[in-house]
């Protein structure tokens, strides 16, 4: 029984790279904004749970929701997000009838590695090797 609902061809995975670059750039921007807004959000939460007066909207929740939606969209496409900070993703792939992952991270210009499903990043093997 297949472990994944979708398998990518190398061409399909490569076609995702421009979109993934854009999405991870926005994710990283949102992370930076969330970090800056965290103190204001926590203060607003104290007001909500304290005296009941209406706190100002910090924008924290909207950014957190956008971040969640971006990640959900990647995962719903069948791409496995392994490390958000590094922009590390795996694409389920069939290699000679065996399930493996095509592995890519944001710092790389192309998909050049694969690894067995149970090996992780440390088990990366060059596609041409």
C-alpha cells in the first residue's frame, strides 16, 4: 500500500521550486514580523484575560494565520515540509518502484539529492550518483 497520496516526477518537483522560494521568503518574513509583535500580542492577551478592556489589534494573529495557510498549501500539494527555517522540503518520489524522497532546501538552486524515506537529510544521495 502506498505511503503517499501523490508522487512527484523530477520535472513536477522542479516546477514547484520558484513557488517554494516565494513562499519560504514570505514565511521567513512572517516569522520575523511575528517575533517583533510577540510582546505586543502577549500584552494584549493579558488585557483580554485581565480587566476585559479591548486591546488594540497587534496583527500577530493575522500573520500567524497567513503563515499557517502558506504551510498548509505546501503540505496539501503533497510536499513534506521538514525544516521551515532552512526551507527544507521532501517530494515523495518513486525510484525504480521504491518510495523515496527528492530532497531540496532553499539554499540550493536545483533538486540534486534524494534519500530513502527513513534516512532523512543525513542520508542524502546525489541524483546522478
